[in-house]
C-alpha cells in the first residue's frame, strides 16, 4: 500500500479516499493549518507517508509540512506558485500563442492617470481581479470609470497593510454570456470537464461569477477535441501535473481564463472512464521518486 498525505479534508479528500483505497493507496488527512506543531516532536512519524497530494495552499504552513513530511508531491510548491500567479500564467500562455482574455497587470501603487488609461483600453464593463486569490475572492465588475477607480482605491487600501505579500491585480475584458468550464488535466492528458452554471435566480439577482463555492452548479460535459487539446497544451506549457483549466466560451471566442493547481475533484461520474486508475498510477509514479 502507498500512503498519501492530503492537507485538505474537504470534498476532494472524501471523494477520492475510497476509490484510491481500492487501488492500493491509503489516503490520510494531514492537517497543516489552524493548529500547533512542535517542531522537535511533530505529529507525524518519520516516513509515515510516501507521497503528498498537492502542496498546501498556505505556503508558509506548506513549507513546514514539506520539511517535516519529506515527501514528493503530486503538485509541488513550484506548481502551486505557478498557477496562483494569474498574470504570470496569462503572460506565459499568450507567449505560447494560446488564447487568453485581453488583460492588463497592475502592480500597486500606480497613479489615477495610469488607471484611467488602463480603463480606456477596454469597452466597459471590465473585470478587476486580485492576482493571487482563489474561489473568486475579490473579483469585481466595473461598468464605468468612477466605479473602476473606487475598486482600485479599495485594493490600494488593502495593499497598504505591510503583511500583504501580493500588491497586484488584473484588469480584464468582460465576456458577456460566456459559458464557464473547468477542464481537468492529469499527467498531460484530459480526464474530464464540468460546466459551471449559476441558478437562474442568481443570474436574475445580478450574480455573474461562476465559482462553485459561490453557488454555481457543476455538470459533467463532453468537450470537443480541440478544447481538450487546448487544456492539455496549457498544462504542458505550465508543467503542472494535475491542473484545473478554466475556459470561457462565447459564440465566437474561447479563452483560458485561469488555472488551478489545487483543483477540487468532483464526482467520479463527471470524469472520463478509469479516471481513478490514472490518478492512482500517477501517484505511484510520484512515490517512486522518493
């Protein structure tokens, strides 16, 4: 049996525990946050685990866990950092001629005149997005210059706190009526996709962000081969073994909106056949590097 350490005990942990156990991999919850850890007497026995699933999202806690667990990770520190930098991802993909939204990277502090020039590049509304947050946190839509500058003022206020590590954000084109997809790529190959759609009532109330954590419903879909190829190209360019690729599709446009190196695993029925066989094989391959 291979022992797999998983830092998060939410949906992914619960969904993959039994299928992986059937394939010779024991899944253990190894909490690294909101706790105390005696460094000379850690809660984990040496060599208790063979491999880690994905590097913890809180990078400082991840560094401690990494040092104490001493395991290879399916998605390591570099993979998580790469994906979390939204602007860096878009820049790399654009240089590789992969389709991305028109975007401007803003590193605070910048003047109001510079921000106005940024806004004038787009046909409003525009999307304002913190560069390194997840789950749609802090993402806003601005329909006019005053509201855009107000959002930027708020971000500048947040960035004034010395503990704020990332003082940057993105301004992006808004794609109305776009359909949102999360495509999963494992070890370079497409393994499934879901469409994320808001309930009609939420849309009527003005909600527009399609994050599942904000009420969107994920439904398994069968994507066209060119879309699958695009997601695989993204994972190959970023060199992330297990990657969620977010696509936005309109009637005349398909773009890579974001990526996630700590993706939530959905129900097995929403993925390709033998998904867990392929996941187990990939985990075994990582464990062999130890």
